[in-house]
């Protein structure tokens, strides 16, 4: 994202939780980062217009989607890798950022039935994983993830 000292404490909090923060200078000639993307190991991504703010999440009508489409993930991964390699690691970071070369993107595997004991079942008929967004009907439900962990 674009560097701004207003966000230093938020960056420090993210870094404490293992997030690598890469910044661009706040200048007229530098790339301005306005993207809202969460890339999950180049296999699934959230892409949207939302900011993580009260106004954006509660009052505005924003758009976001989750995709596992290889035709979207390949170019998205390339753009993110380029942005990461051309930015600078946040000053408070104590470790190097993750590798910027993504594994080759292939078509997602055909969905197989969810393992026994997995509940609730996602829209593709598989298991939710810890931290994965769920559909509205499943909000607040407690169940078992694909890795056996209890999820809510």
C-alpha cells in the first residue's frame, strides 16, 4: 500500500501477526495502491472495492468476489508479485517478505464430495477451512473444517 505514518500502528499490528507489509512512497510519481485483494496461495482470491472501515462495510454499497478461476488468478498473481518486488518492506519488519514467484496456476481440481464429518458444506460441496469466508446462511454456525478443526 502507499506509505503513510497514520498507518504505522496498524502496520505494526499486522506485522506482529506475521503479515509482510510492502509499501510504496507517497509521491506523485510512485504507484498509488488502491487495490483490495486477498490472495490465498494463488489458489483463491478475494477481489473487491471494500475498505476495512465502518463506512465502507456498514454504509456504502461495495462489491467483492471470491474466485478460484485460473484465468483471473494468473494475471492477479503476476500483478501482485510485481507490486511486491517493486515496493519496500515496512521499516518495522523483522523478516523478509514471502517469495514473489507464484507456482504455476492450473485449473482448479474438480470438486469432490466433502469428507465425512465436515459441516457445514460450502457452495461447491466441499469443506470450509479456518478463516475462509462463508455464505450468509452459515454465519454463526459451528462445525468442523476440512482439516478437522472446529470452526464458527
